[in-house]
């Protein structure tokens, strides 16, 4: 992207409190256009609060700009260019599939009805069906069909595949990557199944106890972090290189390093880039 | 504007009872006209016929209006709660529709659209009934139901009723929506308990009953506020046979008091309170996405 172009999401000193409970504690981050960012954190880390703030579903303190707008003050206008799937199965049960398409087409200036219909034509779902009659996986596909037919610049997905079986989850992400993502779009996604989205992401934001603990692109992770599986006899020597985390694995110890001297580490074993899931565990333990 | 049309249409999709209910009442009344006893004995004079027809029309309308009031109350109490309960509020909020538009569309449906549907259903079924009775009846009562001026007066009455109840009951509607946007469960209980507690607390600690009379005047005072019931010359009593009698207004035009109603401070204080409560419901809707 060209320099000087404002980020899609810009948070400065973003805070959110529920009574005395601090969900977000003066958080700073930016999401650039064209990225697929994973917002990853344990339960109660502040993920949902961050997403709710970004989508204008909750008031917050601090500064937050999404597509140049203040989300809470301007949610309706923001939703012309941004959209979201928060959790599975939030489509109203009484709605018929064709009514859903008709309604969104009626109220959304950037909705392309033909695209939604073409997507649904590839499934078993017919327009006369009511949402309540559909399986969880089918509901998710209907929601995805509606969402992908919106020509949005920002798509936010909050646990979009929670409770779905493996086939439905795969179908969801395949459709997302193949039919939707392009350079003009930005996706922010939270999920517990980190492994599943890992090869989709361009960036990760780790969040814990209301703070951002890692904000990095995946390329940067490859140059910044290393993991080595070290045999017991070499562990003491390897520890001298200041690993920030270690865990046992099959009689060896896996040691995690930040900005390591890769040349030295190679003496202890094979140096690999940790997976996002492993890095997440290492960073938050 | 277009968005509002879609929002209202949406409410009709979700709440199919809006039209199914009056359709069923209409069907039941039509059945009664088809298979019931339609000859009224002891009607002889045109005045008696007219008076009887007027009362019949009014009674049919009142059935619709009574059911409508209950349904509309339930609708307003449920409308901002139901989609938080099934979490579909997260879908509606992903669309470019402001919470103000959402709440106002529901106020409109509860206070105007639902009464209009019932009003149309009442009209259609009374027309149908009058037609059936006119065909079936062997007494002079049959023809008596065809009274164009009576018909016109009734239309004016319904229209006036829709507008004036919407205005008069705006604060109640606002309260129902506020509870609907706020409550985590048991909307019915939350709608009744706080006013009840206020009434009891006032009685207990101050020994007065200002809140109780305020609520009573609002809930039961609509007739006094919108209609001229005191003009004794207005009422005409028609006797039947030995001791049956119907007392009815001689003219709907004299019954309505639009100028009095729309110039009364109580009317506009109510509108202000209603607007404030609806504003509160919008503010809650902005912030509360889940139970």
C-alpha cells in the first residue's frame, strides 16, 4: 500500500472498563489496508471488547478511528463500508433466506444480490427455507453469503466457526479466501482455533489482560522469533542464550528465543520459526 | 426513507400475528354472520334499526380494537428484547441502519401500522357481515346495516382513534420500549414492578397517591381526554319492546373533540414524556447488544 494512506483501523489509548473490571487498558494498534489480521487472546483477554469497540457496538475511552470514522458515534455510516459476523447463528430464526437477501439488498447500498444468490446456488439451501430450519453449518453459510456479497472494505469475524464441524469450518474459510479476499479488503478475525487460520493471516495481534502483547506481521515473526528443540545434555548451554520460554517435548526441551543469534542456536538443534499457536502459548505463559 | 419502508416490512415478516390475528377475528365474525341468527326481533322503527346498526358496527370495531391494544402492548414490550434474546441484534447491527431508525420504526409499527391493519380488517369484515346479514335477514334489520353516513362516521371515528391513541399512549409505549431495550429477562415483570413500587413507596412514605392517580389518568383517562362524553344532549336512548334500550351518541361528529384533545396540556406533556422515554430506549439500544 502507498505510504501516507491512513490505516483502516487506528486505536490510540483505547480503554474499556466494565465497572472496576478493565477489559482494555490503553491499547494502541493499527491495521493497514489489505491485511488479514488475527486478534488472538485467551478468554477474557479483551478480544470481544476490542471488536465491539471497533464495530461501534459499545462506547469506549480513548481514540479509535475505523475507516476514518468514530465507530460508536457513527456505526450506521461505518456499516456501509464495514461489516461483521459476530459469532455463529445470529441470523434471526424467523427470517426466510430469500427475505434476508431482499432485506439486505434493500438497505445496503453496496450489497450485490447476484453474488449472494450465486454463492447460495452452490449449496443445498433454497430461498424458501427459514433460518430456524437450517443446520448450524448452513446458517453460517447463509450469513457468509450475505456478508461476502457486500462490497466492504473491512470485514470483522468474531469466532465465525465456533461449534461447527470440521467440514463446515473448512468450507467457510475456503469460501472466504477464494471468493472474497483481495487487495482492496481487510479482514480482522478472532478465533480459538488458531491453527485453522494461521496460514490465512498476514498479521497477528496477541492480546492478554487488556493489553497488546505482540503486534507483528508473520514475516517479522519469522525473522524475530526462533524455536529450537534441544536435547537434555545441551539445555544448560542453550539456556545461556536467554530463551523466553521453554517446554518439554518427547524427552527434549523446546526453547523459544526472541531476536536470537541463529548461528549459535544451530549448535543446539534445528532452528525453526514457531507456529502462531506455539508462539501464542510461549508469549502468554 | 427507503430504509424505514424496509424496517417496517421486516416487522411484518417477523410478527406475522400482526395480520393473522385480525384476519382470524374477521373470519370468526364472518362465520357468525353466515351461520348465526341474524334476525333481530322487535325492531320496527328506522331509529331503532339505525341505533342497532350503529351499536353493532361499534361493537365489531371494539372487538378488533380490544385485541389490537393487547397485541400492540405485547409487541412494544417484546420488540427490542426479542432480538437481543436470540442474538440476532448482532446481525441487524452489521447493517447500515441507525439505532434511531430501528427504534422509531418499531414505535411506528406498534402505534400506527398495527392499528391500521386492524382498522382495515375491521372495515372489511363489517362490510362483509353487513352484506351477508342484508342477504340473509328477513326482517327490516337487513337493510338497516347499509347506512352510508353511519359508515362514514365510523371511519372518522377509527381514524381519530388511531391518531389520538397513538398520541395519548406515547408515554406508555415509550416506557414499554425502554423496558424492552433494558431488561435482561422477564420484561413483563420489569414493566409492571417499578411503577407499582413507586406507587406503594409513595403511599407508604408520603401517604399520598399522586403517582397512582397520574398512572390511572393516563391509562383510563383516554376517553375523557379525546371524546366529549359529558354533552348529555348528544346521547339518544332507543327503547325496544318492553325494557331493552340502547343509549348511543346521535352523531360521531359531536363525540370527537380534536381541538380540545390537541390543545390540552396533558396531551403534550404526555408526548414530551413519551419522546424522552423513546430517546432513552434509543440510547440503551446503542449500548446493549446482548442480554
